[in-house]
């Protein structure tokens, strides 16, 4: 499946085109789409694939970083650094039967997400949310398990952030904020590329990257781990890091697919 094909397979239809619509028209269209999404506990996945838990899953290599082994429902999480971290969470949630909405990420690496195990029929994209992405996120918290909100470098006022946090808690959904400042995030995740394997060898393609992933939270001491994000046989897997890796600083564009 190409990236273009993947971008067109969202909830069985093309992604919503919100350009040219008024603010109220945008919200009404999103509400109609939410009404068509199976509610939590009524996933399109077989019951054996869905785990009713109080946390949303993350890649197995990261479970030890977080209380309960995942992202608490009803919480706000800040995510920064290497895009692989965001894609891994999206893949884990959709593969487990959850529904995810991604707002304000027009260049999201859908092919890499699929290779990590993401289910595109459980993924909704709003690449251009207009001037008020926070309100779009608040609406989507009604029908999604995870809402990823790209702020494009903006800061959200504390009073507004508190209102959205209260909504997330009442709906049992998790909000993951990227590319901006959000006061009061309960967990902050950061991934930095530390080393790589494959660049400049053979065909010159990147086979894997080593990530330093760190977690900070209100209820636990800071934690960190090293993981490999490796591509092989059409899949991308998260594993323990090898000791003989080549360290280097590389351009984020070189690892955007991972």
C-alpha cells in the first residue's frame, strides 16, 4: 500500500475536507462522522482483539516507562521528538481495536504506521483543522479513544486547557498533544534519535534507528529507555537496542519514515 493509497483509506472513506467551511460547518461535519464511528465496546474488531482496560496500549518496548504499562484514559499526554514515537502509539491503539483521530499532521507517515501494525479503518485524519484545532480536538474526544492534536507551535491558554482536560476525563478519551505548549499535561514523552544502522551501506537505506525515549509524569519519577525501531520484511518493530550501534546526528527528514 502506498502512502497515497493509505491517505485515502480513513474510516472507509476519504478524509474530511474542511477547507472553505465555516467554523460551525466544520464542527457539524465532524459530529456527523463521529456518530458513524462504532462506540467504545462496539468496535468493528472481533471481541477477542479488543481489551477493555483503563490504559491505552503503547509499543511493548515502552510499557515499562508508564504506570499501568500504557496511557491512562482521560489524561493529556505531551509527545515530542522523533515521529516514530507518535506512529508507534497510533499503531498500538488501532491494532488493539481503538479508534484514533489525528489533527494537524498533514505529513503523517501512514506507510510507516501501517508497517508498525496500524489499522487504517480505525484512523481518522484532519490534516487541516483551520484556525481552531483545539475545538476540533474537543469535539473528537466524544467518539475516539485517542486524539492526537498538532498545535503547530502554538500555546494553549491554561483556562482553555483545563476545559479540554475535563472533557477528556468525562469521555474517557486520551489527548496527545504535539508541536506546541500545553500546561498541565499529566505525562510528557520525548524521543530522541541516538544512533542508526544502514545509512550509507548497501543501497544506502536506513534499516533501523536507536531511540532514547524518556517519560516524565506527575505521579512517577522520570524514566528512560533505549529501543530499536527496525524495518524488516515490510514491518517495523520495536525491540531492545544492540550494543554495537553506530552513533551519529542525522537529519530528522532521514528518519521520518521510521
